[in-house]
């Protein structure tokens, strides 16, 4: 079995204050894997290690069989695309320009925008249904629309692995579901996706796999249908969740809610 | 695993223009304005010389240098020795400062940054003051200004660098610190200087093209034009870099390498300009804004457009500086007085378009 992402016994700390220790997991090619855990459990830090923004202390991370520490920045950008948390840049780049930036690792020269670049940009915008925004300034869009643009940019980057840092954090209910549907479509086309989320329902409804982080380590991994259980949730969320079923569909809801 | 439909309806792609003819036309228009502006302003001044005379003087120098002696001595001196190098220098400095401003703004992910943010101007002022007050030790004012301008940025950069990274906020703070140290040093020099020297320091700091000679032109023009060309070549990388360091990295642009290249070149350009003409404020802040307003934020277009607008703006201001009154007005005063209302206008009317 070839894994798209392999994390082995990874430890990382900021200024010798450990964030997590001994994290090991694998993500299969073409799967949609969720990274789940409460605030401050090290999800974003783990992503930054995978992108080699941060130099980890021990352990190893390999993408498609290659050690990320040994990859040059330009080479790594052809393997992994990263969707940061939604943010507002200071310059009013147009949506199509932001999406085109995803093509940077494949471009050469100053005005070297090829037909293929244009096609990929268009395809990505169509896939996320944002092509009507192509000529709008990116920093004047709503948070949800910006998130869609960032995902389109990662798609245009055309990498086998995509990491998404809380892709649904800024979105309304409808757009959250839409993003997960789109992620399912992208992964069905063969791209491996690792996305982190705070919502146990999203994980159990949409992901093929889940990795759960809590208190500086990995506490569970596997099929979300079995991993996301009342027992796990009561451990990491302080005993406030109940798990119920509605027509066999799992639902996580607060314990103390009154019908 | 349940089946997911992968078929997304993708409508036929429109042209998807990233290289608009309109933007090229604007650049062409500005280039024409710049050249025309240069030709018109070379005739203006306390002593008026007609365009035809200007043409014959310049053509003689360029194409038949043996006949130079046959020219009218006075007019030859005014046009060839004084005004022509001055106008070329004005254009070059305008280009240099405007491009340096665009580069710094992109690197620092902040549209309010100007080329002097890392302490170039204070360093240069200190170097120049040393040259003015101690002419025996520091032979050349220009060289002193250049050395200390470069030194101040080097110090700021070293101060900000930590574990292989140079975070933007730290860099700006380091620039402020180094800048204020050198400003204090300039004050010391002012305190130590006599009246004539003090006057000279003050004038130097307000900037001006009064002493421009051909030697300055030979020194400045190649440095500025080559650096600007290199920075323009990396315009797209600057776009990516302006999204933030981590994102640039994720898109395959090494932020440390490119920040270093951009800062070194932009600083070199600024230091060369400042050391030969003094501190000219506002241009490096205003021109990138104006260019962005017309062309959008894509730096492949912002850099050349800001350069041309900077050239036009400085010839305009320099002409005012030397023709408005019988004495010369330092150009720093003109650029600020003309520029401030423009920026106020931008801030009040186009705030959303520029600042988002």
C-alpha cells in the first residue's frame, strides 16, 4: 500500500514547550481524511510541519514517499497544496489572479502564463462555482467566498495532496455542507485531502478516515463511524456531548439540550 | 464507500485575460508623456531656450561631438551641462524611488510602506552630514551617504533575522529602531556643525537636483535601470509574496530568498538615489498607490507603471522647484505639498478600491 502522507512518531514544540509528541498516522491515496480535535490541540501546527513551515524536532513526514525536509520549496509546492484559514490580504487582487497564483510552481518567466494554466484556473473556478466572481477583487468578498477562492487556488495548483486548515470555519451552514461536498468530489477525482475541522458531525458524515488529536498527542484514528463515539467525545470535549442516530445517520448533539 | 458523482459541468472557458492590452496602452501613454515632459521642461527655466536649439545642441553632442565648439557657449552650458543631466537624473530617481516603494509594499504586505521604512533615509542623512562636517575624513558626501544608507538597512535586516527567518513585523520595528538611532546621530552632527555646515545639512535633507552632473548620471542610471529590470522580472513572485510568507512558501516561492533579493535591490536603488539627490519624500509611497489605482494590484504592471509615473512626477516637481521663484526650492518640499492633497483624495474617495 502506498500512502500519500505518512507521519511517523512526530514531535514538535515551540521554544521547547511541546505541542505534541509521538504522532503517527497515514493517509491513503485518494481518501478524504479529517483531522479532528479541540482548540489548541496542535492541528494547525501539525499542518505547518507537513508543509515544512516549521522544523520538527523528531520523527518524519513523507509525502508520496519523499521526506518533506529534503524537498526544495518549489518541488514541495508541486506535491502539496495548502489552504490556510480564511484571511484578508492588503492588496485587491482579482479572484482570477489569486487562483492563478496557485499555478506559480508550474510557471516560468514573467509573462509565462500558458493555455494549460488558464484551463486549470477556469476548471477550478467552475468546480467551486465561483467563475462569476473571476473579475471581482478578492479582498472585497465575504469570508465564505474567500474560502472558496482559496480552495480553487489549491485545486489550480494541481497537486496530489491538499491540506485544508479549517475550511468551513467562516461559513454559513449551507456553505459548510457545500464545501464538504466539493471536497468529496475533489477526492473522488483522485486528490488526497487532509482537512481539519471542529465539527464531529462533519467528520462522521463526510470523511473516509479521521485522526483525532488531544492534549499533545494522537488519541484515535480510523473510520469515523466507529472512532467518533460518545466515549471519545466525552474525553476530549469534557463530557458534554451525546451521540444519537437519525435514520442510521449519526448525530452529535449537546447533552443538556431540552427537546 | 458510496459513489460520489465527479461530473461537474464545466462551461467553455472565456479568454481569461491576465495580460490586458488596455494596461499596455496606459504604459505606452505614460512613456510618451514622460519623454514629452522631459523635452518640454528642458526648454523651461530662467533662461528660455527653444526646442530647436535644444535639439541641435543635443544632436551635436550625440552625433558629431567634434562640432561642439561651434555651439553657443552659454546655451550649450545651460542645456548640455546643467539641464539635460538634471532631467535624466530626475527621471531616474523618480523611477527608482517609485519602484523601490512598490517592492517594499509587496514584501511587507502593507500598502502604507515607503522606501525609507528600513532607515535608508536617516542612514544616508547621517552619512551626508559626516561628509559635510568632516570633509577631510569623509572625502565624498555622496559616498558617505550611500555607505551609511546601506549600513542602516543591513543593521535592520540583521537585527530582524532570527533562526533563518525575517518576520515582516520585526523587520519594520528594526527599521524604526535603526532609523531613530541614525536620526539622533544626525542631530548630533547638526549640533556639532557650524552655521554654514548646518545650512548645508538642512538643504541636503530636503533633497534637490541642483548639483547634478554627468558623473552622477553615469553612476546612478545603470544601477537603477538594471535593478528595476530584475525586480520587474520577478513581478509575479512579488504578487505571491505579498499574500504572506507562509502562503508564498506553499505556492513554491521561497519567501526568505525573494525577500532578500527584493530588499537588497530596492535598498540599493533607494540608497543610490538618496545619496546623490538627498531625501525626496512621498514619491515612493504615492506612485505605487496611483499605479495600483489605474492598473490593479498585479505587480507585473504596477512596477513599470509606477516607474513611469514617478519619472513624470519628479520632472514636474523639479521644474516647479527651479522655475517657480528666482531661487531654487528644495524638491522635497514640492513633492510633499503637491503629493499630500493627492493622497488625501485617494484616501477619501477611493479608499475601498485601494485598501480593500
